[in-house]
C-alpha cells in the first residue's frame, strides 16, 4: 500500500492537458459498479469513467462490495492509464470515503460519495430513453425488489422487504432506511 501511495503522491494531475472535447478539462473520475446485488452484477464489475468516457471498463472486484485496498489499487491503475491523477474520484461505496480521503490527502485527490441510481432515477431514465420500446420502458430493471438505500434484497431480520404504503413502488429493509430516503422519494411518490 505504501508503494501505491508514493506513486499517487508523485503523479502529475490528469487535468493538465486532457480535454474532454466539450471545453471542460478532466478533474473528476467516477467509479460505477455494474449492479448492486449479486443478481445484477455476478461478476463484480466496475467501470472507471473519465470525462464521460470509460477509462478502465469492466474491471473485476473480488466481491460485490470492494475492499479499501481494491479501490486504492483501481485508483492507481486508473492514474497509470490516464497518465496522471484527477482532483476528485466519485465512488459508489459509502463506507470507504473518510479513510480513502485520509490516505490520499498528500496526493491532493479528493474522494466523494456518488450514490447508486435510485429506482425513481432508473424508471425516469427508462421512460425517457428513445431507444427503448414502450413495453421495455415499463419494465423494472431488476428481477427482485431491493432496498432503495442499501440495495439489500431482504429486511434486517431476513424477511420480506417493506413497501412504501403510499405508492407501493419503493422497497426498504428498515424503517430507518425509509426515513433516510423520504427526502428524495417524496418528489416521486404518487398514491397507487
């Protein structure tokens, strides 16, 4: 790990000399897993995006949720591919943010949380996607419901997920997650 951190501290900024073509320089990378359940992402794939384009496509983690070392190694691999480091890396794994920021402080790389898309965002994306047929636009992107916050397919006790009593479209593993998500969900929640 020490070797990786030394390389990251010494690496030049990727925002120097990189132009995404729309006049904005690359200052942020996004690490996005290809799914948040074993059913959605059985190969544990992630893609690193740079300026809206894949920098490292289809990288494979050992498990669905990567370890801190795996994320740090992927940042290092991305720096090598881009011939420099970004100012910010957005990841969809919330638990590692604080520790990664502490580790990368000397490298001047900031790590931020980039949450997975909510069911509402996926549904809206499907409804406005001109490449989908009307029937495909109504399909749920996942086979099984999952918690809108943590993407668990079961409740805390291992039983069936709770459903929003108002719209019947959003699922939660606990009352706490339902309360956490309400600020976002209330804008889409329509009585069933």
